[in-house]
């Protein structure tokens, strides 16, 4: 079974936050909680992008130096 990368994990958590935020908006009209979940999800996605970018840069350096 393939291992989930840190970036994939963060993306999955971000998707969970977005789904919860959507549920809160639709059912309970708790806009403040939904906005907080959206913010957390965006932070997860930003970190996932950083991880992928760092990995891509490292791969590029390795290929160039090889």
C-alpha cells in the first residue's frame, strides 16, 4: 500500500475542513465557525504547496547535479 505524503495528508485535511464549513453554513448558519474552518483549510493547502515546491526544487537540484 503506498504511503501518503505529508502534502497529500494536508490536502485531505483541508478538504475535510471545507466540507465541515459547507455543512455549518448550510445547516446551522454558523458563519463564524465556517469561516474559521475555511481559514484552517487554506493554511493546510498553503503548507502542502510549500512541501511540494520544496520537494520539486530538491529533485531539480539532484537532477542538475547528477
